[in-house]
């Protein structure tokens, strides 16, 4: 990878996919993801731009955290409660994580 520009995310990802050699990326899926994220983070650091902003500038988005909120048991008023919280309107990953944490806390308090 040292011969390739860290900013060329598409090319780096394609090299990793080609090295994997399987149609479903089963051989190196974790390595592909790790190298891809490491390169994206390094490129963002080099440009002194937050990773989420750099990805947005390139027309890409980072995953939104999804919280699986489970409450219940003998202490709860209901036997079991399960909900998925997906804070899609957040501007940053940190804000999405905060929103999910706050809604989880509110659910647990009620």
C-alpha cells in the first residue's frame, strides 16, 4: 500500500478487494475494512479535516450507530421491551452516539 496515495480511497479499497479474490470478500473482510478505515483516517488527519467531514466532502457517509435498547425483567413494569434507536439526523457520529445514549437512558428511566 505504501506505493499508493492515501487519499485515493477507491483505489486502495479495490486493491484490497482484488487481493481477497473471493466474490463475497469472505477471505479478508476484516482486513479490507481495517485497511480502508485506517487509510481514510490517515487521509483525514493529513488534511486536518474530521473524518466525517472528509467523507461527506467525497460524497460518502459513515455508518450511523444503531442502538439496540433492551429493558425488562422483574424490576420492569413490562416483561420485556426492545427498541432500535437510529439517530439519522445527527450531524456527526459523536452527536448520533450522544442522542442514542440519551434516548436509551430515558427509556430505562421510564
